[in-house]
């Protein structure tokens, strides 16, 4: 068995170093050679690709509706909160309704427990994300895509010797994280990390999916799908700030229809991503609903944190639970 420190060193050589988010440092980065940071990046790229970037305004403490729902089943209760994975310190405190729901809950349920990443073997990431010594990104994408990559990597201060070793799916995560951290957001202040820290040893922490599941999902994309994901990520980078402004009001007000409208607009603009939505949203929604139903059949109160994109629309978790006859109320 290979030493984990050796595999971690492999990640260091092909992924950017952990600099601060200050653009003057050249990398504006703090993502992956730490596997935990890779988890945050996966969260972000899925959100940004689906049209739900982080929300920068300190609106979480307002008294109106939140992006949280209470689901009841003749006794058992599940609170479901739509998550934002990159935030700023000033975005806190959260709305009291959210804090109170967490306090009365017996367990925290997340997509993947990013506070327990020591169980992940670095070799697992290397095998899924990095090309071998005799291969490179240039051999797997169209020439025009590669030129686009070079432009954006240069703009973000990412050396091409690092870019060339990364497979398209992990490069999409790298570039997306560089951009969002350049804007001043920190995964350490994300909703998931916040509640995992609060849970500590006081509450049980359960998973709906797990880190390995999500890595396998991304790395399992076909070559064509990976290049499409990368291209769409590249095209969205420069407009990230504008998209944040368009969505923040809807999210803060608990306006699920407003957020859904943005999601559907992206689908209409890029019909080719229907298959991606099916794999990364709708299929996962169905699987998550099955697991949430399990908890609704047990005694207790549960606090579920999932990406906001999973909660909206006819194929979203909230509508599916309503269709199954559960009492569902937005808080």
C-alpha cells in the first residue's frame, strides 16, 4: 500500500498551493491539496453550474421567510435547509428560525460530512482527478476549449503546468473556487461547515450521500460531458458577481419560484445540459427523498442541510415530499 503522504505530495504538485484569498498573492486560492477543500469546491461548482452561486449580502438575519422547510409525519419532524457553501463572516448571524430548528433537532444530516475527511485516501483523488505522467488535458479537449482554458487560467494566476495535469471535471472545480474566493468568500463560513462545527460531539451527524459518491459522480462523466461542464464553468466565471446580485434577493426572501426561474433560464439557454441536470440534480433528488422518508418514519427531529438547487421545482425535494402526502411548510 502506498504511503498517504506520498499521494498528498502528488496532489500538491498538480493542484494550486493554499494561499489566502487575496488576489495579490497570485493564486487567490485555498482549494485542493487539502482534500477537505476539494469537498467545498465540489459543492460550489454544482451550485454555480446550476445557477445558484453563493449569496453575499448580510440578509440571513431578516425576519421573513427563509430557505428552510418543516416536514412532518405524524410525530417525526425533518427541517430541510437550502445551503450556501461559500460565505463571508459578516453573513452571520443566521435567521433565528434556522438556529432554533437546529437547536431542537436530535441530529444533523448533510450531503457529505466535510468535517470527517481523514477517512478519504488521497490516492482515491489522484486516480479520479489527475492525468498520468505521459498524458495531459490538451489531449482530451478541443483546441478552442484549451485556448479558452489558457485565457482564464492566466487571468486567475493559475500556471499551465498545474492546469495540464487536471482532468476537466476537477479543473472546473479549481477555476470556480479560484473565482469565488477571489470575490472574498470562504468555505470556512459556508452553511455546511457552520452547522457541522456547531454539531461537534453534541449531535449525531449523518450523511445523505458522502464525499466518495460525489467524486465518483463527477469523474464518471463522459469525456464530452466533462468538457461541457468545464466550458460552461469557464463561461460563467466572469459573470459570477452579476448572477449573485440577481439571486440574492430571491434566496434571502425564501422565494423558491424566483430561484427556480433562474435555474430554468439556464436550462433554456443550454439545452445540452438536460442530461447533466438529470444526473446531478433530479436523480440525486429522488435518492435524497427516499432517505429523508426513512427519517420521517423514525422517532426524532432531524435537521437536513442540502444544496438549495435540490429543493426547488417540480422535481425538487420539497415538491416530491408534498406529493407523497407529508405536511410541508416553508418557515
